[in-house]
C-alpha cells in the first residue's frame, strides 16, 4: 500500500511488530526518447495491407500516440479514462510510444525498403501522462493496467514500463504482483523489458520489476540480430526471482550505439535509438508471427515454450546474461522442423495431483546417437507475501529412458520405470535450492541431452502437478488447474527424413500441425 507521512511518523510506525518493511516510493523508470535519423533521403516505407491475422491483437501499455501517427491501419489508440487522472499527453512519452508501436508492427525497419506486413493489430493504451511522474504517479499507470487486464482478454502483451530499481529478493514489487496475478491462468503471454541498468555494478544491474514475473517473459537485448552475439552492455542481468532465477528469459535485438534500432516515425521519418523498451515489442512481434501462423491451435503457453525451445545460445554464453538465448529472427526456425529433427508439442491443462506421460517418439530403425531437447513452461498462482515460496504450483518432470527398466527397493519393484537425470541444476542455484527445491517450482525449464539410441526403449517424460500453500504439508484441494506446454525435439542431423519417419511410425500418437494462415517463408521477424 502507499501512504504519505512525515519522517517522525514513519519512525513511530516502524515500532509496530507486524510491519514488514517501509520503503520510499520509487520514481517511474526513465524512457528512451528516439531521435530522427539525420541522414539524407532516408525514409520509412510502410505497407498498405491489414495485419496478417485480423483476429489477433497485441496490447501495448505505453506513452500513447500523437493524432498524426502513421499506424492507423493497424493500431487503435485508447486514451485513459478521466478517473485515473493520468493527465494530458506528454510529447516525450508519445515519441517513446511511436517507437514501441513501430517495433511491434515491423521490427527494426530498413530505410527506403518496404517494411514487412504486421502479423497482428495493436491496442495501444496510453498509461503515461503529465500526472504519472513523481513518487506516486506511476501507480496511476499501474491501476489503469490492472483495470484493462481485468476487463479484456489479450493473448499477447508488451510492457516496457515499471519502477527503476532492480528487483529485491525479499520484497515483491506491486508491478510484479499485479502482472503475475493476471498471467497466472496461462491465457496471456506478456513480454516485459528487463531494464537498461546492465552496466551498473552488482547487484544494481539485476532485472527490474516487473520483468522478474515468473509468468512473463523478461526480454533483454543482444547486440546484433544475426550471427555471433552477446548481451548488450546496458541490458540488465539475472538472476531473477526464486524460483524463476533465469532472467532475462530471452534476448532480442534492441539496438546499440554502433547498430541502432530504426523505427517508422511521422511523415515518413526514420527514428533511431536503443533500449530494452524496443527489444520487448520486437520479441512480441515474433510471438505474434507464430500465433498468426497457427492460430488458436497454439495457446500463449505453447508460443512461450516454442520461443524458448528454439532460442539460440552457445555453451560459452553465461545464462545470467543471455537467459535461454536469443529469440529466433526467422519464422521457419519456429514453425518448421529442420532436416534431422522431429518436434512434438504437448499442451493443455493439468489438475492438482495429475500425472501426464509424454512419450518421446523414437522411430524404429534408428541407430547411433540422438539428442533430446525439451522445454517445459507452465503458469500458476503466486503469493507475494512469501517471496521464498513465491509460486503456488510446480510441475515435477521426470525423464524415463527405458520402459522395461525398473528399480527394486527392499525387494519390491518400483511402480514406474527407472528415471534418469535430464534438467541440470544451474550454477547460480544456492545449495539449499539444489537440495530442497530440485527445480520443480520453476515455471520454465529447458535442457538437452545426448543418448545412444539402443539405451532408449519407449522413453518418456512424466509430468506431475504439485500444488502448495505456506504452512501446509499436503497439496491444497482447491488449487486451480494450470496451463502447460512441453516441446520435445528428437535430433539426429544425419537422418534428414527423421520427421517423416516419426510421423509414419506413430500415426495415432501425432499429427502434423497445419498452419491457419500461410506466411511465405523465408521471412525475417
């Protein structure tokens, strides 16, 4: 809660034993204002077609747009209701809103080249104005975001706002609490900027709220869109909030001084700047491309799992800098199985205590070595009053490589085939978490293992939904269902027709996904 008090009153209030903490209200996070590219004959060329998927809309919460913005074909600008007292539009905030909206529609544009057709429309909510500055102002923006998300259902959200401080392990920001509350049912995917404080000393370089949300994708910045990459020096680093310690989740190109991000401005101008504010809507655009391609067959949770599954990360990359890696910039990499790869998606809802067996489909006649890559994502309720046990649900995932191998304990055969390790413990986990949490409470898990084919016999993953409440030793009976998505890839590059062999060998277990809208590849996103 927020309150106004004198220093003397705060000292008196601090004597009460029930009080956890008193903290000064933060100022709003400063926004990067783009500038017009100072180069002769550099113009922005925009398409004239509607969005690829007319039924898909991205919600953007930002500084609003001026009345003469160039995006009217794809964007609906929504002004704040008077009772939120956001105040009049501020030109600097609107300039930020133009850049964010351009990034969500077109990505980083190329001057004098026709921009790609947007994949989705946009509802741009102006949540910043003359009255959202100062120590209380950004709570007006937060209240407006809460109202919108309570009244409207969006599959995709892009958010580049928040308080300016790095996240605090012992306290959950109201921004994070609100976002996790709305995302807990798994029907919305939110991409959130991690902040531009990556050049600060530890721990001031950690991700900013609400990018520490365990149900959202925290988006950082890589220095180049293609080829060998690294974290942009200004992009915030992890770890995130327990148990979602891997933050940022993904990197996306957001511009650097050497290679700025380019946007479409008013009257054909080209704007230029850099920041996590623009990588975030760019990553949301990637998500909208996948969703537009497959439609509602792909839930937001499936889109999230697929983005993580197909991200590019080399072994030398530090997970606390790049998270799961750089989000793909090519649509076919996300929507098609490359030669030597068969990708299977399991998705749906699980009730508390439920166990799902997800087979890993290995076709007959395969030999040698294979790689198994798996990504598990789910959403759940959270509790800001217990930061150490923040998530209220966990999916315990177990890898069972051989259905005929069983362990015996005291002469009794185990009920399930023997398990083997798969999801490794990361170096940044504390010993207590290694020992007690066993990663089962992480809302995103991703890893890869190499196996001999002759060691696999009807392999599978078992998923067990475990709910929890503070102070309770058993799962609560009223815990809600959770949305999950598991993406499993079987990879053997020398077998170019691996996908076809899997489909032919398991006709009743899998079926090929057909795109709802055909987007001509190759297309850079």
